[in-house]
């Protein structure tokens, strides 16, 4: 069913309220907050990569506190086991049965803090649940329910004591973004408020889980002209044939961008997506899915620059608004 003007206005208003609420904890980073919330409404997961102390965990906790639902935090460490994430089956002598004890992954919003400090074996525990929304233990599958979102933070791979995330893991994150250091005025404001050591804890829930699900369903009905989807397809294909790319964007990546542009359009009060939405989201949605050729990477070529170059080279299609 096509999205109406009234529904579009309601969605945009609710989206702005979410951005404002989370923005109380993270100052001066409105665009990043918008990206993260749009990913949540697109039923995707978020990877925040930045240097220590830039507010990654604060952003994740603030977003979790904005939603009226369950949230959990998993501190990833080298000794963390997969069962510490998913849960474990324990024999109950009283009932003479094996019982499944759910792990912290069974929450609406899961903060996977410093995900690349855990071993690849533990990281792989997230592969199934991030893609299918279920956890399989001892042959039994347990759904985590909706909404479900993983917000993972990681330090750059050059930092000591980190494990590089495998390609299959990266591909399951809808977007990868960063906060960066604050500008001068924001830094001064934060220093003046240095006594406030837990900004995220003061964020109050403003949206219930059913409303979040309703917003996600509404975003899926946004009109996208065929020419815009052809544009997305051309971008994805160009990553696979680029001279500096060893592994291009998968079909999962193309579908992720298709979902994200619908949410982004509706967040800006439009009932239709445009090529401008594609251009705005291509780097955060696609760049982390690329594997840059080793020689090119050594020469300083970055995945984001490759996507930016593709956007410059490809012709922008004409499109219909509805």
C-alpha cells in the first residue's frame, strides 16, 4: 500500500524526535545519529568504528535507552566464549530435563562493545542471529523476537589486541560509521559539563517496540522507481569489476542499500526515494563490504574513495517522483 502524505509527516516527526532524544547524549553528531536510527528502522545492525574515547559506547547506550524494550551489553574480550553470547543448555536435576538459559543476545538492542577484541570463534556466534534472528543451540532454534538490533563498537584494527572482523561478519552490518572527534565548540561544552559522567543514562524511552515495528513496516512501502533500483544495481556491479577491488559488494549489500534509501526518504518527509538518497548512503552502507586489493591498499586506496569514485563516474538516472 502506498505511503500517504499524513503517514510521511508522522514518520518524519517521530524520526526527528528520536534524533533529538539521542542527541542529548551525543553532542554535535546529528548526521551520524540519523544514520544509526535509520539503520535501526531498516531492521539492520550498526558497526561503529573509531578511536577510543570518541563516544561510540555512549551513542549505543543512548539509542538502547530511547527504546522501551530490553537491552543488554556484551563486553567482548579474548576469553569470551560463544555460549556467553548465545546462552547455554543446562541439565536440571529437579525436572530431569535439559533447559536452555538465554544469553544476553536475547534483547531488543544489543551493545557488542569492542567486538574485535574477541576471538573469531566468538565473533562467529553472531552470524546466524544477525542474519536470521534466531539462535541455534544443541539443534534447537530460538527466535530473538522483534525489534532486534546489534550495535557493535570496535577500535581500528591497528590498535593492539584486536582481531579483524571476517568478511561474512562485516557483510551483516547494514552500515559502518564513525563519530570522530568533536568540533571546538562542542568540545568546550563537554568540558564544561565534565561532572556529567553518564550522559546516556539520562536518556528516557520515547518509543515503544510496536511503534518502532510500525515505522519499519511503513518504510518498506516507500515508492522506489525502477531507474533508482537500476542505479543501485549499477553501483554494486561496478564494485565487483573495479581494478582496486578484490571482492565487491554482495547481493546482501545491494538489498541493504535498497532498504536504507526507503527509510532515509521517509525520514526526510518524502514518499519516494531518489538517486540523491542513494548517493548519500552508498558509502556508509557499501564501503565496509569491499575488500580492497592488497597492492592498492598498500598504495593508500580506501574503500570509501572507491565508492565515491564510482558515484562520480556513473550517470545519475532520471526518475519519477511517484
